[in-house]
């Protein structure tokens, strides 16, 4: 099975990077084929220009976007790792979806409405937050972020979300709690392996 991990964090020493490494190692231990895309280290251009926007139907897709689409096509599993900034994903990750998940590749429109073109693929999401769960859950901010990503992007494109794991208060927890959370990441990956 093929796994594509997409990381969006500017600090290579961040806890998000540690999550990414833990998931990557766990998949490799299970003999999965793993590729990783670190959007900041790649200096990925997240800006959708008018020229690109006008050519949604795959006829004039830029080379850098074609390369990302090839990796997505290759993958059976998509793993997204990113922090919560302003109740959502970092701009570079949003730009990744804007430019890479194009009409004609990730979805198309029909008389019946949108059709996801990435059916058969599955996804895991690991999303960190600086705030505790007790702050984000009561006003349903967590649920809103999860719905926007899982339903508004993944399901829209035909991708089945297996788990969307929130890791709370990462800026304020101690090292022992961080280790516990990394074990939880590994447990989520383990769950995926058991379902195959």
C-alpha cells in the first residue's frame, strides 16, 4: 500500500514534524511505501493565479501541480499533518488544495452535482491546536474545522476519512504528554493497518 504524507509547518523541529516522523516510521514498519511532502521545505507556491484558475480542466496544469497530482494518484492513503491557525489550516495547506485538487482531477461537476474523482483513497488527519479541548469543543469549533476538512474537501473529492485526530494544547504540555500523544498517533496508524 502507498502512503503520501503532507506536512504544513514552517519549523522543521516542530511537534507537527515529530508527528509526521512518527506516522511515517509506523507506516514504514508495516512495510508500506511512504512518500512525504513537506510544503514549507519544498517552498510550495500556494497562490492560485487567474491564469491557473481559468484552466481548471487539466489542459494547462503547471508542472509543479502535475508532480503533486502524480503523487496523489500513486497513493492509497493520504495523511495530512498541520497546526490550527485562526480556526483552520495554514495558508500554504489551503493553497495546496486550491492548486492541486483541481476540477477534472479531484472532482468534476455533473448534472447531478459534484462527483469526487479520488474514490478508493482514504485519509488520516493529524491537527494540532494551541488551545485545550475544553475551550474548542463547547462552541463546536472542533466540529466545524473537522466538517470543513473531512466533508468540504475530502468527501467532496471522494476520499474516505478514517480518522481526524486533534492533538490539543501542544504549546503548553510537558514532554511526557507529548510522548503519550505521539503514541496515540502510532495507534491511529495501527488502526489503519488492522482495517486492511
